[in-house]
C-alpha cells in the first residue's frame, strides 16, 4: 500500500520539557490509525505538528512523499473542541471549507446536500451550534471535515466530551463516513476501547516515545457487538497491560 | 404562559413607573423649596415649552443640526477606533508603542481641548464632529482592542488548516466574532457622542441643541433649557434602543 504520511525522527519540546522524542512511523492510504497514550504524552502536539499548526524542533514529515512545511487543505483537522463557528448555522458550518476553496455555489450545494443526507443532519440544517446537543455538534464538525478534499484527517479526541452512548453512536457515524469517503484517518484518543474498535493499527505513546505499534485485524464493517467478543477484550487487556507497564 | 405574560407586563410597566416616580420627585422638590420658574420650572411648564418649540420649528431645526453632528461623529470616531483597535490587536509591537500615547490622550478633558479645536478646525461642523468623534474614540478603541485580542486561537487553527487567506479570515471569523464587541462599543459610542456634539456646540456655535442650551441660559428661559436636556436624553435613548434592536436582529446566534 502507498504511504500517505511518513514521520521521521520527529522531536518537539516546550522550552525544557521534552514532549516528543524521535518519533518514527508511517500511515498508509485509507488506513485508520489510532494514537493512544496517557494525558500529556504529546498526542495533540503531534497532530498539530502534522497539521502544520506547530513546527517540530527536529525531524521531517513527508506527506505524499513531499516535505510538509505549512498547513494544507489536503490534511483536515477535527479538534477536541468542535470549533463550529457560533455565528454560522449547521449548514453554513459544514460548507465552510468549500466556500474557502471558492467552489461554485452549485458544487457547494451538491456536495453539502449529499453529505448532510448521509449523516442525517438535514433537520438540524438551519440551527445554530448552541441549539444542538454535544453529540450533534460533534457530528456537524465531523461532517465539515469529511466534506473537504482532504486525504488525511487528523482527529484529536473528538468525542472525549460525550457520554458512552453518544460516543458509540459517533464512532459508528465516523466509520460510516470513513468507509464512504475513503479517507486516511489519524485518530487520537485516550480510550483503549475506542481505539481497538475503530482502528487498523494502534500506536501507543508513552514517555514521549512510541512504546508499541499494534495491528488490529477485526473484520470490517464493524458493529458495536464486536466490542463484546473475547478477542476484542483480549486485545484491550493486552494494550492496557502495555500502557500500565 | 401566565408567568411569561406578567413578566412581560412588568418589564413594560417598570420604566414608565420609574418616570412617573421621577416626575413626582420633581414636583415634591418644587413643593418644598418653592423655586421660581427660572431656577426650576415645573414639569408641565417644560411640557408646554416643548410643544411650543416643536410647533414653532425651533426644536426640530436644532435637533437636525445636532443629529447631523452625532451621525458624522459616530461614523468617523467609531470607524477610526474600531479599525485602529483591530490593527493594535493584530500587531502587538504597535500596541506597545501606541498604548502610552492613547492612555495619555485619554486623560486630556475634551472640553478643555474644544476651544483649541474650534481655532484649528474653524467654527463649522468639522470641530463639532471632531469633538464628538474624540469623545467616543477611546472607550470604543479599548473595547474593540480587547475584543479582537480575545478571538479564540482554536478558530484560527481551523481556518489555517483550511488554508483561508487574510480576507477569508476577516470575513468568516474576525468580523462576525467582533460583532458583539462592535455593538457593545456602538452602544457606548452613540450615547457618548450626544455629549460630544453638545460640548462642541457649547464652545462655538449658532445652532444645535448645545447652542439652544446656551441661548436659553442667557435668556433665563429655564423651561427651554430643560426641553433641550430632555431632547438630548431622548436622542441618546433612541439611538441606544436602535443599536440594541439592530444587535438583536443581527446576532441571532447569541
């Protein structure tokens, strides 16, 4: 498979505090990679560096074989906080990336309607973000990221603030969008269960380094029942042990 | 529903009630002190003078002159203050360089500067517009500077990741995000501008509500002075309500 992004010897520190040290990994096209690790392990910083929003102290990021030097539309970002612009309606928020790209109104309408239909947000279209539930807000933010031409999406604990039920729902929505839109995803979370359920590959970050890379080979499409299987629980335990040691 | 109706009714009745109370208090002072009309006229004397000055066309003429100065003053002062607020919020080194100057100028009483401004800019509308603009300039500037500086960096991250250019950031983020501050500033601005226009007219003018106050003072026509006071208050109130209405209509998302 073609590598979409390669991280080579990446290091970053805040003054004296080393946040990331010598990271090396790659993500293949259409792969779903989860990065897990304890609080303060540098997960968000890593995503921001990949997005071009922070500069690494050392190392390279190759995106589609080329050195990545600044933010690009080909890499989308979904933040911990949904970042929906409060003065725009759900519809206006979702089509914002296309407006920035200056696509024609016809094209914007077409792509917007198509995706809003897919995630079932049509009846919330004219609402403002403050009128939505937390789950709906995140779904709108997710939809906004998937409407773009971005080939790689960086998701920074997007569902961390949701309750378990909504989180499960959002995970399924995410898999649906991912399957339909064929994007590569780099998903940061501190939930082992979420990572095992969603990803093809998991990177465990600890003490600023990659502690382990694991492959998750549960068949797709996945549904919520697989999280009750013995294999799933074993995988979860294995990662938990690695995390704790 | 019933509770809602009563709350709405009370909200409407309260301002009227406080006005009636104010008139009662006024009559009470007159009853106790027994002042002559040229020191403190009765409310009904003021009302009669008000009607007379309306029908004679004196009041509408002076209102029109003062309103002209207010609108121009707000336009100039507000645009400059809001624009400079944006620039200072964006460029920290400029903020550092200009802040002492701004604070220093803010301390100069505009009423003391007004006679000089008339000499510099002439006796026409320019000096009055300048005084009016200067009165509202500093509060609006500080307000907008703080507002623009406080736009969340997360939103900038989002627009940067979408490769938005300068104008797109202005259009989709900075202008809408600054709207609440814009209206807060405008509310301060329009009320202060009324004071500014009158200060300008006090110093040198032969028309406008400030001139009317001076004229009435010279003629010992205190009811006319009160007419001008109340007209100014009414103008400030209407401008404030107009801005509040605009805010409610435009900031539905709040």
